[in-house]
C-alpha cells in the first residue's frame, strides 16, 4: 500500500520527510470547546454514543493544531457496555460497573454488541467524510486484559488485584471472558475499518503489574489473536500496539503480536527502545507532565526523543494521555518544536 498520509505511511514502515505527530487524549477536557460540547451532551457515554457530537469532538484538535491524525472519540469500556454489563461514569470517580462474577460471564451477549456499538461506527463514517485526505483516521479499542480488569473489579485500580486474583483462581471462567472480548474486539475493529478508519490502536493500558507468564497469557496472546483475526477480515490491517508498562516484555509483545508499530510509555528508556528491531516503528514517548510544565525542559526532551528514533519509523506522541490541566499554549509550542526538528 502507498498513501499520501504521513502518519499511515509511518505505521506501514516507511519513514518520510515529515515526522508525524498526534497526542493521546488530544480530544478532551483541556479544550474549552470540548467542555462546551460535553455539557450539552449530558453524560460522558451520551457523548460517545452521539455520532454528531462525537464526530465534532474527534475533529476539534485538528481545527486548532497541526496534527497528522484524528483519533476516534470514544472509550475503551463501550465493549462491556455493548455486551450487557452496563457502564456509568461518576463525576470525580471514573467508570463504574457492577463487578463481574464467573456466573455473570455467561450473561454477556456477543450477538448484541454490534447493535450497541453502531453509533460509534457511524461516528467513524462522519469523521472520515470530513477529514482532510492527508490526515490519518485512527480507530481503537481497549485490549482484553485491560477491559477485563474494569469488568471484574467494577472500577479502575492501581494494582488490578481483583482481576489478577480472578484469573489465577478461576482460570476457566477468565479464559471464557477473554475469548468473548477477543471476538468482540475483532468485530468492532473490523467495523471501524469498514467505516473508514486507516489504522487502529490497541490500548493495553494496564499491562504493568504482571509477571512474565501472566503477561504472555493475558496480554500477548489475546492481542496476538486480535491482530490475527482482524487481518483475516481486513487483510494487512495496520495496527499500533500500546502495552503501557510492558517494560522488558516489549520485544516479546512486538514479535508475537505482529503489530506494525509499537507505542512506548514515558517510562521506557530511549536506550532500551533503541535495541528494538530497527525495522519496527515506534510511537511516543514524552511524559504528559513535561507537556503540562512546558518550557525549555519540554523542548529538550522532545529533541532527545526525536534524535533517539531518527533511524527508524517514528510517530511523535506522549507516553500516555494529555492531562486536563495542560495549557493549550504548551501543546502549540510542542508541535512547533517537533516540526522544527
């Protein structure tokens, strides 16, 4: 495949003259126009499920900044919501679900998921219709382990202890849950490609806190199955894998899953990443708090990152999502700095 989209070209392994840049959570609370739409929408999930408003939110950052991609505005927990485990967002507390039991896994309904996710697929269509042809449209889903941690605990946690314990003490039930999430993720991502996505990203946001055996079984293997199954449906589907906190497991993840490009969190040393296979593209990995603080330290770190990855395909990004308190002027400065490099 060839493309006029610099970011898509980079995902496909071809480094061009323009260093692509986008920012995780680039559509969000740091933008006043987002906060205005969020207030109009009602709940956070109402916003995710409103194609007109969600498309507008997706495109808001590209109206302000010289970015190379729009990423679908949605949430990783729309899959459990579509499967029948209702999700709600409580102000100041994040997502809440009724904790999933082994018996509850049998109540999840894969057949209903596509109907529940249909509004989000419509958002993809609307964004694609309005997106400049040189911009890449990124779709995404949460990876099975990460989504399962919320489903089992009923909320986010710092150590994912509920899900880790469940997987160790009830392995058959946990395997059934992973199978459901793998199948739902393949269907969901294939639908995003059909609606116009150019590339998709797998968000394994809670890949930390796992030993190497658990990482292999609960992170690598489900993500490998998603990539493999997706490419049966969408041949050569471009995929970015982002296993946050993978640390020394990064090489094994990249090799086994077959992702086109590897997202790096901000704790990944540049010297370690330099030892990855030279043909493997990377994305990242500025600390979001460096962007929040801004100034010379941000410029210096951005230059270090660009220099470290100058000999491989590289998409400049943060190593996690932008924080709501980030000044808009700091992002403008960062983008200008990256463009100057």
